């Protein structure tokens, strides 16, 4: 019994020593497979650093990078496609490990992707996808589900239309303005979904009352002019239902209504930026006025920036592939 116990102890020690050796070997291999966090450089390129949407995006990206202990750069293309391409060359020369990018024009995606991929950089797009000439996604993307957001928006608008008896009150002549952005696939999907949901949820709505007008996403002045034209073409309409893919567009449309004294005779819904948590910034002041006829799909762009930094870091540090699609949160604020 004593001899047997001795053998068991020897075997146990051998097993324990082997386990420790394997663990140490695993740690050594793990250390060799990644670089120190302080050597990693990540970049964020936005198209409008003066806009609340991108200010929150930047804040989320910066705070996550600081938490992870990595270096980071922030570049603002100021809606300039040429500057965007120049900035990419700058990032390549600075030898960044990964870049998150919100492009000024979706049609220039392929040129950007080619430059980034040729340089061997990891990339993730924000807000709008990077696409090829056939409109297919060509790089990982972080953004909201525009179709689901469109369904949420359409249902809310249908509910308010019923509550206000817009379709049944003979004294109301209504028009539905779809501030459509044909240059952005995501906004096309949003607009189509809102319209389809309204037609589905309010059976008596007149299809002829929908007025689709092209409106640049980031151009409040352009949206105002477009809405002014629509108002002049339909002076008989006494109540406007408006949905838009951005706060800039809606601001322009409401200004046009205000100029002719019709702002109070409207129901509106747009997509805007916010944050699910307090970031110490002024994001909550960007929310719409307290008004039952004004609602927004509030997108957590702070979360998008944070997610972008996390995914790029994991890819650079541990070679973890970046998912093709990462959905960010949003909520209906009314």
C-alpha cells in the first residue's frame, strides 16, 4: 500500500508538471502571436466632425481606445472626397493597423476600399456601407438595421395619423413628403420601408398623396429648397406628414413649413444621433422639442464608435476576424 501510494504521488507530480509546462508554452505562444497594445495604431475617419452624429462617434471611439491603451488618430474629411483619399494616404504612411470610416459619398466606396486593401489595412465602415459597382457590401460594417427602423417609424406614424383622424376628417387635405436620398442605399431602404408600412397599416391612405423628393442627406439648405418647391406645387394641402433619413433634412423641411406658417400642421419623423449612456457631452440637447407630432429614430452613434475601436483592436491584437455586419442600437423617441 505504501509503495502504491508513492507511485501515485510520483505520477501526480508528473501530470502536474506536464500541465504547467503546457500552460507556460501556451502563454509563450500567445505572447508571440500578438503585439503590445501600445504599439497598435487605430484611426477614425469621419465626414463632418462639426455634426452631433459624428461628435458622439468620435467620443465613443476615443474613449474605447484610451481604455484599451492603443494609439489613435481622428481625421475629418469635411465632406470632401479628395481630402478623404488624401487622408487614407496619410494613414498608410503612419502605418495604422486599422481604420473605421464614414465616407462622404457612398459611390466612391470602391476606390477607397482598393486603396485600403492594397495597403493591407483592416477596415470597418460606419453609418453607410462600403459597396462595389453592383451595390454589394465589400467590407465589414457597423450600423443600424434600416429596415427594422423603417417599420418602427411607419407604425408610429400610422398610429398618430389614426389618433389625429387625418384620413377621416374631411377638413384635412393631407400630403406625405418622403425626403428621399437616392445616393444612399440605406436611406433608400428606410424610405421604402416607411412607405410600405404606412400603406400596410393604414388601408385607406391614398397612394397618390405620397410625394417622393430627392434630398441630400447632409444638406439642410437643399432640403429646405426642395420642400419649398413641394409646398408651392401643392398649395391646397393643409397638413403635411414628413419622414426623412437625417436631422439635417428634417430641419430644412421644417424651416420651409415655418416660412409659410404651416409648421404646426405637420407630423414628422427623422433619424438622428444620441447615446444610450451619459457621455458628458451635449447630445441630449439635440433631441426634438417636446411635441407629440415630432419623433425621431435615435441612433446610438457613441456605441458605434466604441464598437469600431473594439473590433479593430481585437483584429490587430489577436487576429480576430471582423464580422461582416454589426448592428448598433437605436430607439424611437417621441
